[in-house]
C-alpha cells in the first residue's frame, strides 16, 4: 500500500516538474526562443487541440456536402427524387397502357369486331350485371333508416296552400325546398337537363314541395331510385338518384314530409346529390325560379 502511494506521489511531482524548450542558432548557439513547460501543460494543450479538432471535423461532416461521401449516409434529396421518378414512371406506364387499349378498340371498330368496355379512366371495366340486383330485398340497415325518417315526419314543417284557392300562377304557391344544399347544375333544357342538381349532406332527408299523391316510386338503371308526386294545379315534382324511398305509390304526402334519402344511385350520377324536376302541364319549368335551395 505504501509503495503504491509513493509511486502516485512521484507521478504527480513529475507532472509539476518544469522543463525548458530552447531554440538555438546552430552556428552561433545563440538562444532564439525558449518556452517553459511541464508535463501537465503538455497534456492540457494536447487534449484541447484534440477536442477542437474533433469539433471541427464534426462541423464539416454535418454542415457541408462532404457527408454525402460517407458510406451508408443517406441523402434526403436523392430519396425524394427517386420517389418522384417512381411516380412519374407509374404515370407513364398507365398512359401507355391506356393508349394501347385505345388502339385495340380502334382496330376492333375498323374490323367490325366487339370493342372493349373501357371506364372513364381508360381501363377495361366489367359491364354492370343488372340481373344480380334484387329489388325485392331491402337490407336491415335501410329498413331501420326508413323507420327513423318516418318518426321525423311528426315534426315536419307544414304549409297551408292559399286557404284552398285554386291559384293559377306558380309564383303564388308556397313551395317547400326539397333539400337545402349547393346547386351543382342548373336547369338547362337545351342540353336535355330538365331539372336542378343539389348537393347536400349524406343521409339528408328529401321532402315534398307541396301536398300531393305519390304516382311513381321505382328504380331505374339511369336515375336509380326515383319518386314522383302529383300536386294540384297540374304540377308534378320528380326526385331522382335517391338511396332510399320512404313512400309507396298511392300514398298521400303533406308539404315538407320526408319522402326519400339523398343518394348516388343510377348510372347518370357522379356523386351523392338530388336531381329535382318540376313539370307543369307536361312542360318542364326551372325550379330555381320558384324555390330557394
């Protein structure tokens, strides 16, 4: 134990021993410069220089392009460019495939053969199988929704039509808006669009504009679930693309009563909305002229 303590004391004394570094002229032996050092000073200076050098190397690697030359170090810009190139390659592949299908269809037309059934994106689609549609079977969820809508009829807003007078002008009738929403397509008979398209919230209930009797409640391929109501003054209102019909043919409905649920049924639709038509004496009229949606 005493031997170890003696060795330790000698080591610390050597750290404090002073040494002189002298620079002499080789010819005249004249002293040019001298520095007094100890082992402790040399260790401190060497450690400081090593620490500063390490920080310098770290800064160069972290904040300069030199880091790209380190094996295994990823470059975010390279990865981003690779992802962008992959997306562009997929887009080009899809475009080439669409053009090939178009050329095949063009050849079939010229040769008098059957053409491929292409969808709106240009790819082959399977033709709709209408024979698999079961109109007589109503899902349990639809039945539950119908019951909820029928309960809401107790709180439907009602209007009394002009004290029972037979008014000739539609502007004098109080027409209830079938649904409140955004008009996406207006009345345009020149382009065979005889109604107004209104976009509303999902599962929104559609209400009748006036007292009347249901004369149609059916499903068609083009317009899906459709319901039509005969009103007084030779007025007929038609509601298309519904998801659920709440009334049957022959049912008398009151103004503001729920008759259907907004939907996206039928082939002639691009999203959930109501196609509403208003006919007077067999002539279509613009619904926006008499109803504020």
